[in-house]
C-alpha cells in the first residue's frame, strides 16, 4: 500500500507541473467533459481536438445538442469514424434534457446508465466534474499500471477489466482525483509510451517492475488479434443530367444514419467485371436504360473488424427511374454526411 500511495503522489505531483494544455482540461462542466470523452474514444487527441471545438461552438449546451436533428450531428461528426458514438451522443443528450431536466448525474453508477457511457467515461466525468475518487482506466493507464506494478494479464475479459478497475480505484489519490487521473493519462501518453520507451525520462523507475526486469515492451500483454473480415462493395454513381441518387443507411450495420450511393455488395472480389456489374445493376434498378461510363480503382478503408474494398461505378441514366432513393443535385452532396471511403472518392473524382 505504501508503494501504491507513493506512486499516486508522484504521478499527481508530476501532473501539476507537466500539464498539457487542452481546451477540456480543468473543465468542471459535466456536459463538456462528457462531450470531450465521447469524441476522444478510439480517437487521437490531435484529431479529436477540432471536433471538440466545433461541437462546443455549434452546441454550447446539452439543450442545443438535444434539439438538433440527427443529420446535423452526423454531418459535424463526419470523418471521425465509429458513428455509433455520434448516435449515442445525440440519444443521451435528448435523454438528459427530457428525463433529467438537462442535469447530468453526479455519481458514477448513474453516469454509467447513460447510453454510450462506459466505465472509463463515467469515471472521467465523476472525477473531473464532481471530484469523486474513481479511477479512469484507458489504454495509457493500463500500460502504466501493468509496467509499474508488474501486472502480467491480458485484459480481454470483463472479469479481468473489473479486477484492474478495482486495483486502480485503490491507488487513486483520493484528495485530488481529477489531478491524478489526468496526470496518469498524460504520463502514459508522453513518457510511458507503447513503443520506443525512453526510461531515462521517467522519475519512477526505482520501483518499476518492467524497468527492473527489462519488460517495458512486453507489458501490458498483447490482446488476442482481432479477425478481420473482407467486404467488397460497388457504389453506384447514378446520374441523370445534374441530379444524382443517394440513400441513407438504416440497418444495424456500419455507418448507420449516414448517406451513401446505392450499393452492391459482393461475396468476393469480382467487382471490376463490367459484364457482371451491368447484370447486377440492371437487376437492382429493374431497368436497362443506363450506360456504365467508368469503373474506378479500388478504394480501401480499414475498420476495427472489417477491411472494406470498394469501387465506384459511374452510370448515366437515360431517363429518371422510379426508386426509393433520394434524388438530389450534385451540388448538394456536401450537405450530407458520408462515410470516409465515399468522401475520399468525392474528393478525388467529383471535387466535392
């Protein structure tokens, strides 16, 4: 216990004098803390920074976010990925306004009940907004604790994560939980980094297990590799004069709520054969009154569990077709939120 207290005190002291300036640091407003933490989930700080500023300016209160249409929220989120975060953000904002009168819960357990809020985010809001001694446990914290205390565990299962959370809660500086939580995350991000570890910059090597046993790059233990599934898409760029057809993704799949061009999904990589494409397009549109103008190169996008392989088939419709697709002007495409892979194509080909 003495070693744990010394660790927490040293980390906290370091944090006071090595504070990285960020617009959400020192924030006590739970809305802004929640907003920053949702944006920074699975996102690098450098990338998330501009999104936090944009959301804060566009939706200065939880009431503003709650009354916004989902399309506006998704458009502002565009390019950040993991769009379920944006949908949960919007859902929770409406819940807080409609069910809690716009007031965030002021304890860990009730925060945990909010949609899209896990243990890490609940601990961050609890400690930063309300000074509750609840430890944040993100990738940086897992790495620091594993190396310093010699925790040789794979954190793949809920029980293992719960055990680490309990251990982290025992260590936290109860007098200054916000300072400690921010400090240990900053320490992991700047000194106790995943690779190219420079222990000469560290001030706690004396009692560090990994340093003593030369296991800096072995801890924390690697998680099991995620099996990645290949998917093959052909997006249909259906144009008639100055109009183009798009659709909104509504199924429980990737990109729910975002827009896309009408899609053909293939079982395997046979997406560049014009003869096969023409037959599939004719079947999908129930017409032969079209001409394939161009089939693009393959564009790729990697998601957590999937690798997307997509091309874009530019098609001239000889006359308008009766479909459930949304007909819009090509000039209006910038108003819709598209997945990254489509935006890359638009940037390259259509000068969006």
